[in-house]
C-alpha cells in the first residue's frame, strides 16, 4: 500500500500527540537548565534552547492551525521525522551516542509502529539508524566538569548504537504486530456495530409497523362498523350500495394486513416486551433455514428440563443464527441441536456431519479470531476469514455465554457448545 493511500487508514490522535510533545520539550528544557546553570557544565546550550524554541512553534501550529482531530498517516510521518531530527541535533551538541538519554530517539519509531503504516515505520527506522551512525563519529563531547572528560574505548562506543539499533528493530517489529492485531480487531468490531445497527433498524421498522397496526385497529373498526350501518340503511340504493360494499371489503382487507404486521393483535400496548426461551430462539432460526435448505435439522429437547424465558435479544438471535448457519453450510445431510437445562446451567450444542473445523485453526485455538484463513485446501472457498464466527462468538459472550469449538472424532463433523449459567441468563 502506498504511503498516501495509507493516510486514510492509519492516523494519530492530535491532542495526545501534542501533549506528548509538550512533555518532551519541558523535559528537554529542564535538563538543559539543570546541566548549564545548576551543575555549571558548559556546552552549546543556546543552540539547544533555540532548537527547542523552534519546536515549540511547530507544536503551536499543530495545536491551533491544524483543525483535524486525527492526523493522517502522511502528516504524522512528517512530524515524527522532524522529532527525530530535533533529538538528533540536541544529541549532537550533548555527547552524541554517549548521552545517557540517547534511547529517547527510539520513541517516534515505536510510536509509529503502533498507529501508522508499516512503510512509515520503516522510513523512521532508517532515519534513526542513519542519525545514530552519524552521532557515533561526529558529536560534541558530553557536558562535564572542566577537570573531567568522559572517554570510552572505541569498542564500547560502537556497541552503544549497535544495541540501540537492535532494540529499535525489536520494539518496532513487536509494536507493529500488536498494532496490526489491534487494528484487525477494531475493523471486526466495526463490522459488528454495522450489523447490529442494521438489525436495530429492522427491529425499529418492525416495531413501528406493529405499533401502527395496534394503534390503527380501533379507528379501522369504527370505519368498518360505520360502513356496515350505512349498508343496512342504504342497502336499497344500488349505486351507493356498491360503493359501501367496496368500503366494507377494503376495510376487512386492511384489518387482515394489520393483523399480519402485528406481532400479536390480541395483546395490549406492552406487546413488544416479549420474553422467549432459548428453544423459541432456536426454533424460529431453524424454521428460517428449513425454508431455504433441504438438509435435515433436528432439535433435541430430552434434557431441556428447566427452560428460562429471557428478554428478546438481537445479539443472541444473530449469534445463534451465525453458528446454525455455519452448520447448515458445511453439513452433508443433517444438523443436530441439543438443548439442555438444569437448575444451574443451560446449554446449546450445535453439531453437523460436515468436514469439521480446520485442524490448523482448532489445534492452535485460533477459532473465533477475525480475519484468519486456514491453509487446508479442502473446502477453503467455504471457510472464509472467520468473521462470522468471530461476530457470533463476541455477541454471545457479551451476553454471558461461554463458547467451545470441537471436532467430533467418532462420526466426523463439528460441534459448537454454548453454555450459560442460569443466574446470568436472568440478567439478559
């Protein structure tokens, strides 16, 4: 990916970055004042203070002139490059690589590895390595009392930049790895939010339709009653009677439509506050798949002795639908769903007779992570990137469930085990 294109995907929070720069400049200025005026070690402090003063101006411009709250990848990279050169100049006049604070030059690259594109981090690393090499051979001596000079053997001097470079590569690599994992999860969570927003929108439309059906029931009954009374009184008038019959028939048709829109036309205003058991959830989901699939889906309730009714939850519906949908997708002939419940636990096991979970993913316990792909060539087109499994697992775990994935060794196939403590189900 080009650096300019990455600007839309990677960014720094401006306020955080500005505050960190203020802390750095205050620390640099404090160190210079202590060394020059308290310890009375002579060095080119005027040049160093001038560099800090110029940096303060750049930070004021960043804080007040740039309006964006998020600095894009390109702008962030330029500012971090400036920070590296600013530190390089300060170290040049204060001992080069022998300065005990030389490790601070790593910070911009480590910062970049967490939040910016990999290309940006590589550029910053190369610049830091170049500056470290220059500071190894060219620098003003470390500030010291006039009667004491800091001298070290060459091999020790050369080992300082070498150790810093090794640490730089190590920190940037792991910073990038952790940052990339964080970005992957953020994209997956954004996908969940998008899906949930769509589900909430659909629920809102359904609720509005049901509420409209419920509210329109009374005036429609009045219209129908009035039309029938007019039909009795004006039944001899053929011209008007046809219009009244049409009015009655269309009123009856409207009433039937409104009944279908309503979740239950016989209940009162609280008809949307429905409590359902997990069996109700599973049954409705299974019905939707039986309409579009020829595979056999069996619901086993033999050990379902303590059904608990919970508030209707889109998250549970979507989570269960993901796993039942996956079983339907990979199974050969049938899917078995076992519901069990006792005084302490409630569980759902979804089994299919398909190829099972990819061995390389289940052995490494990576199932449920987003954007992963198996190396197994069999059915690779079906496996996808694991986003559906991640979404289903996340939504159910958000509702107190624990999820386990297993391959069935006896008959083959996969099993998803979803378990709740009854006390947690009552909290939903």
